[in-house]
C-alpha cells in the first residue's frame, strides 16, 4: 500500500469514528430532552459503534503491528445487542 492510500484509509477511519460519536451525542441529547426510550437505546448502541471505530483507528493506524480485532469487535456487539434489546423492549 502506498503512502497516499494509507493516509486516505486512516482519514476514513477517523471520520467514521467522528460520525458515530456525533450520532451518539445527538441521540443521547435528544433522549435527555424527550425521554423517548428508543432514542436512549439507539444512543447507547452508537456509543458502542463509536468505541468500535476508535479502537479500529488505534488498531490499524496507531498500532499496526498489533491485532485488536477481538477487542474492537466487543463494543460493536454490545452496541448492536443494545439496539436490538431496545427495539424488542419498545415494541412489546
């Protein structure tokens, strides 16, 4: 991989982390105003996604010699689980 491709990949990873963090912030802020529980569940899910993306940046950009794939998958799994739990809980 050349230097430009590595830079673009790192930029995409950072932008994904920023976007998911922003989504988590907006969802949790709206939850605090409206107290709609589905917003809270989705906000918590996006916190997991944001943590997953931050760990992706750490794994692939900052520490490329290490393998944190299992560690970075756990927050995403928890995030998806929270969103599914919230969907099932709110539809019941």
